[in-house]
C-alpha cells in the first residue's frame, strides 16, 4: 500500500519556497478579489505573495529594470474609455520615473457574444503601446503569464543582436 507521505511529496510548496535561492515577492492589490486562485498558483510556483493596497496597478515587484507595475484589464474594462484612459495616463506618468508599467489584457479565448474581435484587441494594444508595455493572456492563465513576465523583467536588458 502506498505511503501517504510519498503522495504528498510533489506538493511540498513550503519546502520549495524554503529551498529557492532568491526570494521572489509579488505584491497583489487587496482589491483584486478574483485572485485567490492566482495567489495559490503563484505560491505553488515558489513566489511569496503579499496582499496590500496598491495606489497604482494590480500587481508589482522589484526588478533590475525598475519597479514593475502590472495593471490587469479585461476587454470589458477597456469599453469604459474614459476610465481606461485615466488609468493608462497614470501608468504612463509612472513609467517616466523609476517604474516599468505593463498592462495585461486578460481575455477569454472565445467569447460567446464575440463583441471583442482580434482586430479590436490589437487596435487597443496599438493605441497604448510605446509608453506602456502591453501583453495579453487567455482567461485562466493569469498566474502563468505573471510568472513569465516576472522572469522576463529579471533580465538586465532586452534587445535583438
């Protein structure tokens, strides 16, 4: 009969956090109520997750490129153009200082009403790129996309040879 301890061994999240060399801390704004699953997944990947009130952005961490500020938006959020423009301007202002502003467009792969076509999403990205880095992720993949961005921001510089 298999030992229960053997079955639990691969899920040793606490041990994984203790063994990692560099502490990886991601702060999540405490108003992001949908992030319980994201928190669990990030902790399982070895991150230390702190929940606190953030005046700007939904996620943040330190990197060699500066303090990273990530704002998560859905296509529905972007339909409120005035609010979206205000938040984008605040991120742009932050980007001129010591911050690296990023917007994640978190969208379903296939929408039932299909109000938000691929070209519409691309045009939204085109309208705010240049001052803010814009990335997207499929709905349900937020923790994995944050992990990918975190790793990307830990490099000192990014350029083609």
